[in-house]
């Protein structure tokens, strides 16, 4: 019996399960009339779930492991989802009460209760700094209390901020709760490159982690800095020679100290002296890596000191001909 070869899908749908959530990709080749905004039923690791189509596009080349969309959501499915969503707040309150009665979960913050569209699965999202906390006792109690299958899922500080929502330090609603579908890796280097103060209050968000917005302009700063001389480099300007004190990537300029005066000079008016001198020295020094001939690096070959013997000069030129 021959094994069936997986067939690559002709179209892929990006599905999200939360208003601002990560996108998951499914094969929608069997539903040619599918449109963005439609609700569909798909199989996930958390059972059957209802999601919304966020985008449609061709599949990645060579990839065939997309799960298929089971079907379009019906009017009954949408009504069921609305009914179970209305019970989520009550389920969260009951979960907190049961945890308080059991005891031992004082350091655990219960953030949200989420029912699947048909009410078969109840997921409780919680956060705690105690990674060794045993929630099996609580899960057994909740399973006995609710008719649905209960899952307890721990989330990190950024997800806590995303679920709670609120205003960011900039005065507008938090990025994570309004449009960010995934969290990017962020490092302190991103703040340094952008010249942002490393004061914790300036670079940390409400979640206590580095702000997500540090990554937004990072690549533009890196690209702009590559075209400008670094600090303490010597440069020539229309005002004279000086040393770079500060770099202004977005202005495409640097601050130069000339004597006791400081000038902001645009990139097109700068001549990097250190690099220029290094290039001149290299050009005058000749090639030292290809003594046996066949040099293609472009450097001039160092010539020996001239002698009075014209015959030796002729021999030298014949033996080292570049033709």
C-alpha cells in the first residue's frame, strides 16, 4: 500500500481567535467563497474553536502541513458563542471564590475566563511569580464545579498587561491591547542605539518589561547611524577639523567640537579623517599579500629603490610584467 503524498493547499487563511490575537494559518482550499471577516470553525490543540478570517493569501512554498478549516460558522454557532461569552465574567468570579476557599493561591492572580464557542472548554488564565505552584488541586475543584472541561493556563507579564488593557506611559491605549498580535524580542541595546535614557521609568512599560515600542524605530536608527561617524572620530567640516561629540541619526547630522565651539554638521558636509588617512596609508603601502604575482586587490605593488644600473631596471620590469 503506497503512502498518500500531502497536497499543497491553493489558498491559506489567517485566523485569529481574539480581537487582538496571534494569527494562525489554515488550509481553506475547500472553501473558495471564503472572505475576510467570515467566522469559521477549526480544530486546535484546545479543541474546536471559532475564529475570524483576518487575511487570505497563497501558501508558503513547499509547506503542506496546514490544518484544514472544518466549516463556516452558522448562525447557531454565533448565538452559542455570544451566550457563552456572557457567562465568562461569572465563571471568573466563581473561580476566584473557589481558589479562596481552597487556600494556597493568594499569590495567584486570575485574569480571565474564556469559553469555547460551544461551551465545551473553559480556559482560566492566571499569572503568578511562583512557578512551582501546584494548580492540580484547583483544577480538580473547578472540574467538579463546571460542566465544561477546565484548562488552567499561566501567562506572562506582557500577556497580563494585554488582557487588562489600560493606558500606556505615552498617554494612549497600550499597544499590546490595541494592535500588537505578537511580542517581539527586545533588548537594552535598542534603547542605547536610539539615545533613550536608561532610567527604568523611561524604558519599562506597565508590565515591568522593556517597552514594546523600543523596537518600532530601531532598524531606522541602526541604518541611519551606519552612514554617520561614531563618537570621538576626527572629521573635517566647513568650520575646520574637530572631534565628533554626539550623533543625531534622525537629523542625519553630528555635533562636532572644534576648539571650544560646538557645531551641528550635516553628513554631506563631513569628511571622516581617520578613515581617509587609513585608506591613503593602505594605498601607499602597496600589496603585501600577493608577492608571487596575480594580485587582483587593486593595490599598487611596492617598488624597490631605484639603482644606477639600468640593466637591472630592465630585468626587474621584464620579470614583473603585469601583461
